[in-house]
C-alpha cells in the first residue's frame, strides 16, 4: 500500500511540477508567438501561421464563456467593433471552453469575431496564459505581422476591453484597414 501511495504521490508531484513550469513560461514582449491551430465559434479553423507575413493578430484570452466578467469583456469588444475593424488586423477571443460552448456564447451575444476554443489547453499553455485553476488568464496579446509579441496586457479591464484594444493597436502603429489602398 505504501508503494502504491508513493507511486501516486510521485505522479502527482510530477504533474504539479509540469504545471508549474507551464505557468511560469509566459511569453514576453519580443518573443516569437507560438503557432496554433484551433477551431473557432464561426466554424472555421485558424492557425497563427496563416497570418504571419500578412497582418498583425490580437489574441484576447478570457477564463470562461457565460461568466460575468467574460461576458462583459466580449460584449465590450463587440461594441467597439467598428473602431477595431478600422485596423488591418485579425483578432480573436480565446478560452479553454469547447467549440460548442463558444459557438453558443458567440450566438447568444451576437459576437462578430471568432472565439477560439482550446479545450485541450495547448495554445493557452504555450502562451503561458493557463492559470493554476485550469482557465485562461484575462490577458491580451498583440502580435505583429512577423509573428512577434509586441505588447501584452495582463490587466485587461472587461468593461473597457474593446476601447483599450483599439487604443493599443493605434499606439502600436498597427496599419489601418484602408492604409494599403492609399485612402
């Protein structure tokens, strides 16, 4: 019995050590953003590599669909849609929820942007966003067209998330949607 407990204890410690190393591996400004391939609430599958060399990407993580702060955050981004879409960027919300839950969430609140589903927590862990409780932290990553992290907002305010996102993109000098057409 002691041998069984010892094996279980060692396994638990091993998992805890792995989780701790994942939690401490948060990306820093200047790091290359890890590639991902995930399905979103719009039914499409997205990979970061699809956008590298083409346009910046914004990833706004949130803990869980249908919770108070997350609903406020997603609605704030939806409500700032015109300003956000004035930039030539691709932007996503992302959580560890299932595709089905994120799809239901996006429909319920008429979100006009894709919500990435990461139920396996691979992208969330790769970005260092996975919290000790197994949810994504409410962090926003700004990634330039070369795939490099240029800003990380670790104090996202749910109620002003949309305005803050647009302001950050402007401050970073992200291109405007009609800039390439000379307008």
